[in-house]
């Protein structure tokens, strides 16, 4: 066979791209006949199992409470109206409402909060409630919520008064509205486990709402998402949350209207 009929290897100078080095997405997978390679099939099965485990796992409330005590941060443990994880997954509406016992628990707390400053010579003090919630990945909350909290608190303006930290089980994002209203918060930040993907079972989201109350829509919130080791780092996430809170207080709003105002949040 002549050399002209043989397949030549690509020249050394020819550009070659490894797409898998640029993204955790399942692209450029090898094949074995008509199917993907066994290794990739097993990796998919593992990722699927990790996502399922994240959705069904329970929040380690005692560990979070102990960690907050070490930081000398008062905390409250509440539950949504969903009685267990199965009901929580089947009834998203129940995850947006406090269980009656938890609503009763929050009621007397409001009398212990510091009043907002009313002197025209002093900066206005605003109440801020931070909620650590399981959402659809308790794993994300357990891994990332406290590091985000540690990075965020030093960045907050001193005129923010922090209410007790709230740990919420079987929670959806909108549960923060009822919690914030009960604690007379001017703003809430809920750090909550996001819906797991097949490459991110532990992604944490931060949802910021100004003037929380039941009935708020997602369009009235701002979100900082994909907070995790392989995603948005803690320092950057905390800076975005702190900046959003500052602008929310200045404008008296959050959500689509805040973004439409032309505010440039840090990258």
C-alpha cells in the first residue's frame, strides 16, 4: 500500500480541543459500538444517585445549631407545614408555609428585637433575617451555608441589625417571606439548597427579598446561585449578597426592578 493511501496523523501544530476540560457537562463522551463507554455509564449512575440522595437527605439541625452557638449567634429552629420529606416533595405549597407550632414560636421573638433608629441624626437601622434552609439539597446547606455566613457578616453595614438566625426544615424559598414578616425584618436572605443537577448535588442559592411578606413572587427577589466549591466561591457570593442588600435598602426594593435600575453588581 502506498503512503498516499495511509491515514496521516494530524500535524503537531493543528489546534485540538478537549471540551471536557472546559465543563463538567457530559460532552465529548467516548463510545463503545452504539453505546457510551462503560466508564461514562457508571459515572452517570453515580451522579444520578448522588442527586437523589441530596433531594431525600435530612438537614443536620443539631450540627448547625452547635456551629451557630460557637459563633455566638442566637438561632431558632422552625419547620414548614410539610410533615415529612415525602410530603415536602409532593406538596411544594406546604414548604412555603410555617407549621403552626413554628409560627407560634416566632411570635414572642418580635418583642425582643431592637427597634429601628428614629433619630434624624442617626443612620437608620434595618432588621435583617438570615435563614439556613434545606430546600432540595440539605447537603448544600450543610457544606456551604456557614462558610457563606462567615464571609457575609463582616461585609454588612453596621446599621443592619441581625435577628436570630433561623434554621428551617422542609423549606421552600417563599418560607422566608412568612419568617421575615413574623420577625419584622426589613430584608431576608435565605441560604437554601438548590435542585441538584447531575454534576452539582450540593449547589447553594441565596435569595434576597426586601420587605418580606406572604404573597411575594420570585420576580420580587434577587438570587445568587451556584455557590459551591466548583462554582461561585464564598467570598464572591458574600460580596454580591452584601451589595444587593445595600442597594435593596437604598431603593426600597428587590427583584426585577432592582436589576432594571442599572445597578452593576460585582462579577
